[in-house]
C-alpha cells in the first residue's frame, strides 16, 4: 500500500487536475482486478470517485479469495512452508486450500488429499459462502487452463448465473505459487 500511495502522490503532482484515490483491496491478482472492473462499473453508473473508493473499501471484506497449488515446492521456496512439511505434504499428495485473511496475508484454510478434492473444496466454499450467485466470479490459474474451464463448469452446476471471468495468473505472484495454481474470487457476506 505504501508503494501505491507514493505513486499516487507523484501522479497528483504531475497531473494536479486529476482526482486520484488509492484503495487497498487486501487481495492479489484477479482479486484486485475484479475491484478495478467494479470501480469502472460504478463510475459508469454515475458514482463520483470518492463514493467509488468508499464503496470498494466497504466491499473488500466480502471478497472471498481462495486458491490451491499443484506443487508445494513454491510455497517452501518463498518461506510459507517448511522443508519437512513440503516433503511430507508432497508424499501424501496434500493440496492446501489457501485464503487471504482480513489483513491480506495468505493463510491455510484447509488441506485436501489430491488435486480433485482440492478443486471440489473450492466449489464447496463457493456454495457455502457466496452472497449472490448472480454476481461476477473470477478464476485465475497458472498454466492450468483446462482446470480453470472445469472449475467454471462446476460453478455453473453449483448455480452461478453471474459472469465468470477467467485469466492466467500474473507472473509476479505466480512465481510464489507455481504452475498449476487455481484461484477463485467471489463475494460472500460472511467471509471476513
């Protein structure tokens, strides 16, 4: 957030006629991207910039961001998992379900054995926590387009009627989670 504030200050100096607001989404990747899309929609609906920023800040606690990884070595390499836990988890085919906490830090939600069960858990979380099945849902993946498509199909079968947006995970955070990462983003009244 400090970097965004510095950039905003520099842009305000360079473009004093522009109104610039910074919103910490407390998310990453497409979790942030959805907020940018929502901000554009609110602008198109006639909201002023301060109202848009306030609305996004009010909504950030409701943005559910859950994901799973294919290989634990990337979590070990970034210090999120010890070497012994990564080894044991790999041998047992443990696939963690990770989430963003209220401060935006990544924490373990649950653990599943095998990729299929991990993907099923993402759908279960959607079914249990979704606030409104007509709202947009985001999927991001790291070199797993077939699994992202499968997740979108499962979301439809779970009753999702909103737009499902799917993107390849951006490389900066993708380096922390590795190929095969699969993430789901949606609104939930009871998330944080």
